[in-house]
C-alpha cells in the first residue's frame, strides 16, 4: 500500500521551522511513508504584496523557484531509492489573479509532478484578506468588514465554488488543500451551528468536487489543538465524500520535522 504525505513544506519556507527539507524526508522514511510530496507555497503576484521581504514571509519569491526545483531534484537523487518524492507546489487560488496563476502553472508544468490548489484569501477589507492568518486579522479583515460570521462563511464557500470550476491547466493531479480552512478560528468565532452542520448546504459544493474530478485533503494541521480539531473536514463534508466516492488524501502540511506523519492514524480511522 502506498503511504503518502501529499502536503509538506521545505527549508525555503520563511514561516516554517527552518529545518532542512532532508530531515523531514528522513523522518517520513522512518515512519514508513513510501511517497512524499514537497509542496512549497508558490510565489504570490508582486502586485498583491509589493514588498518582497513581506511577500517572502508567506511564499517563495519568483527568483527562488528554479533553486527550489533543483533542490527537489537533489533530494530525489539522494532518497529516490527509499521514498518516491514528488515535486510540487501549493498554489493559492486568488480571485482576480487567475491569469497570473494560469501562466505560472503553464511556465512550470514540466517541473511539477504534483500540485495543490488552496484557498487562503477571500474578498474583504481593502481587497483579498486571509482566512487563516491570525484571529485579530480575521476580525479586522473579514468579520468586522462583513458584520456577520454568516456572511463571511457564505463568501468563503462562494469562492470555493468558483475555484472548483476553474481549469488550472494541470491534469496530472487535481487536489484541493484543506477545503474547510474557513473553520480554522471557529473556536474563537463560532459559526451559527445550523450552517456548519447543514448537510444540504454542502451537497452542491461536493457534487462539484466530484464532477470536476478533484480529490480532497485530510489536513493534519487542522487537527492541532486550539484550532477546530477536524482536519478542516466537518461531518457533513465527510458524509458527502463517502456518498460521492470523493478521495481524501493525507497531508501533514508540515512546516518542520515535528508535524511529519502526525495524525496519520486518525486519517486511517476516518477514511478506512
Ligand atoms: Zn505555510
Ligand atoms: Zn501548506
């Protein structure tokens, strides 16, 4: 059986532990993983965050992409007989920047074995705002701007639907990262429970996931205490995944060695 971590970061990440990617790969080997995707945050458009130092806190810079892919090639050479390493990226779906994203993927498609599309930002105060940065930022950029958590929630899921219909021009792998990321601060800003648990609300969204051929992610970072503890897949979402045969793959979203392989047993329990 393939034991696959589909979502990990690297030594290029400025908001990670700063540990060498090789140490993370070695830990995955020790834990019996047979496939390992390296999926660093892909560069944001310059116009989105003009200051390169600030942009670089979140993602690779465009000037680092070639070095990043060479780094993965090196790791493949060193570890390739012990674990299958996939060369990937985690790409932000940024509403309004679609052309940038399509062109970026087209430019690097030969370097990529794998790709995760993630939604971290939705329209809010002053433009696109993060749904997962800090509770204060969430409050400032989204909650206070829209005036109700219900509106924030529905804007998020509308944006998910736009993303699910997008053709990103990459056919090797179609995977959405942490589809329920909007729930990250749900302990702090509780959603109206009827929405969160309304199975009917998710039917349309998950039939779109299925008909457009996306796979989803069990995101181990979402299991971490203090967040919502459900890997960003709530009961109604899991219900439709099962019913519609949507594949859920394990992703540790490791930003250092500590998280590699975490909650894999929970993943097996949930999906087995
Ligand atoms: Zn990150
Ligand atoms: Zn990630």
